[in-house]
């Protein structure tokens, strides 16, 4: 997906008195403007809780602090930026990708100083190239430079430079899903691993033969549910998949709006895990604890077209011993946070979180992350105070909630 080089023009102006080229005073103030001024077509993706495209006008509003970041994760905006340039001569497009991380304030607004620092670094890098190019043109070899059509034009780095503190590397599953999603968007062919993965999910070679199925291939299948009966094939395969390929599939499905057939299959897999044991004493047949299955299902269901199936799944989980597992609770908070808008689900989740054996640290970290999601802070705090007033909490739960509320007052 990366190309070797991307050539652009840096905005410049001419000083009439000195006839020297200088950088324009009206430099871009946002990432959107910067890429626009280079002539790029850009697409922005949230890479935090799930891979989802952010419309250009919404991204500009986010950069101008006119609206909070929609899905903050770990108090930050994790961005995947796809941009490309049309080559008129070859009639091709040169695609580039940046992965950027910027901190957010307590209201979920972008901290502009970090974004500005990134822009400054990139503009300085391009300015250095501009000066180097002009130095070449004014050198003793000026004549040969003027006639050499291979003089290097300006180049926007294809990757965020290693010395730039605002870059990050996505997890393998998130990277695979991102590449699968943008390949689909750009009408490109899937990866070389797609055919083998698609064949595996048919079960023709046996579901135990998963060792050579590539994660990128699984992501490609998930991103192309509308092709080659992939959706119906996955719905039939889900009840039979071993935990490893099942978990990998769910980590990719969390980025897709899955249909009711896949959602129903996932819901049945969840009920089987809940009925056949708990994280402590009832692993499934492949030796993996039921909580791992539950967490995987919640991830897979989190972006379902039918959110009622997800809500039922979470309510069933919170009524089960698996609902006290910290990994399950972290998955609900990180992938299915929208279900916490429901009052009863929110109450059950907070009680389970205060009860889980991971203790105060897990409660504080998960709550701190949720408090940054637009629209959730006030309902969460209201519910915590309601739980304390209702006397429905144990002494240990009350202590954990009180310590968290006290910590908010000291910050």
C-alpha cells in the first residue's frame, strides 16, 4: 500500500525586493489543510476502539475543537490517515499511510499543541528539502541541474519519521483490518491470503487446520462480507471454530456492521460458553476458558447491525460468573461502550466492575477510559452515586467506588 515516494509542492511566495523564495506566512493550521495544500486526497480513520472512517468535515471540526473526538481510547485520538496523489502521466495513484496519536483533554477535545507540533515537524522537513533544492539550483553545476529532469522534487514522507513522537504502530489485528478495509474502499484486490482464508471458513479442509490461515486473509474475508457468500459461510462456521481462529475472526468483525445471521451465530456461541462453565473451572473443548470465548463474542458483536442482540449478550454475561472477569469487562468498556447508555446495563456493569477480583486499579483504569467517551461521563457518575445511595453494594464494592470518586476530586 505504501509507495516509494510522494511528490508535492510546498506553498511559497516571492519577495519582490530580494527575489528570494520563502515559505508562505499562511501556513496550514490543521492536518486537513496541510494535506489539501499538498494536493492530496485524504481519508481519516479512527484506529482506537475500532477501525471506522471519520468524514473529512468532521475531522476538520475535531481539529478546530468544534466537537469532541467521537471514540477516544486511552484518552487519545488514534488516527490512520490514508492519502494519495493522482499521477497524470501514468494515470495511477500513489497511496501513503500515516498512523498518528494525539492526546485529548478532559472534554475529549483534541489538544492542539500536539497536532501543531506534528505539523511543525513536517513543514520543517519539507522546508529543508526546499532549501536543499534551491542550493542545488544555485550551485556551480547550475546549468546541468537545470537540464536534468531527474532533479528530486519535494517529498512527503511515506511513513511518520521515527524521531516524530506522534506516530504509533497499530496491533497486528488492527493493522490487518485497516489494510483490508482500505483495499475494499479503493476497489483493490484483497491480499494473497484471502483465498486460503475464505476456503478455510467453508470447513472443507477441516476447522482444525487453522495454523496456516493468515490474519490478513481473515481480515480480508471480514471486510468483504458482501462477496462470494462470505457472510453465510461465516455464520455456519462460527459454532465450530477453535478458539484461536474464532478470536482472530471476532477481532476483525468488530470493525464491520455484521448482519443478523452472523450476529445470531455469535449469540449462540456466547450462550454455549456461559452455560458450559466459568472462567475458573469450565474451559471449552480446546482447553480455553469460557471467558475468552465471551470476550471474543462481544468484540465480534460490538458493531452489529442488530444492537439488540449485543445488548442481550452483555446482559446475559453480566448475570453470569463470566461477567466478573476483568478481560470481559474491559472488552465491554472498550468495544461495546454504547450499550452502557442503557440504564440497567450500565448499573449491572458498574456493579460487576466493582466486584471483579482485579481490584481498585482495574476499576480506576476502565472508568477513566470510559469517562472520556462523549455523553458517558455524567450517566456513569450519576449511576455510581445511585449505587452508593441504594445500599445495593457490598462493603468492598462501596470502598472501591468511593475511592474512585474521591480520586476525581483530587485531580
